[in-house]
């Protein structure tokens, strides 16, 4: 069994005795709780690169959506952060998928063969 500190016992007794005490306690704790929640949100938020990899899109797509307001996000020290739930909601609303250019995704770019160029110019390969 967990022991309860005397301070906690006194606080609970004060709240029971005075209904306004709970409002006073809430007002006193609100700034601290807001800071704790903000810290937790920052810790779980994704960078634009992380969001892009998770959504299988280019990071520019994420930044454009943030700038347009179609994807919710916030800035921390001048850099965008995206809550994973907001990213999921954006994807469910029909966000673009797989806009990663082929060369950025690690796939080979198509190339023009020199023989094809020579055929167009009328020259033959040596």
C-alpha cells in the first residue's frame, strides 16, 4: 500500500472543506501544467523530414501543406513540428501520396543512351 504524505492529506481535507479551494488550486497549477503538456507535445512532435518519411511524401510537400494550413503544425525555434495525430488526420483527408521523386527515393533515374543520341544525329557509334 502506498503511503500518502501529510501535505496531500491536508490538501484533500482543505478541498473537501472549501469548494473554492479546488478552483484556487487549479488556478495555481494551470501555468505549470500548461508547460508540462507543451514539453510533452514537443517531445512527440515530428520534424518535417520524419513526417515526410512516415507519409511517404517529399519533405517539401509537408512544408507546403503546413504553409497552406492544410496540415496542422507549430514552430519550435523557427522549425516546423507536426503532431503524429495531425499527420494521420491529414493523410485520411486525402493528402497527396508518394510524391517523392524517383531519384530521391533511391530508384535509378532513366538515362538517354549515347547510341540513341547518335541515331538522332545521324552519326554512328565508333
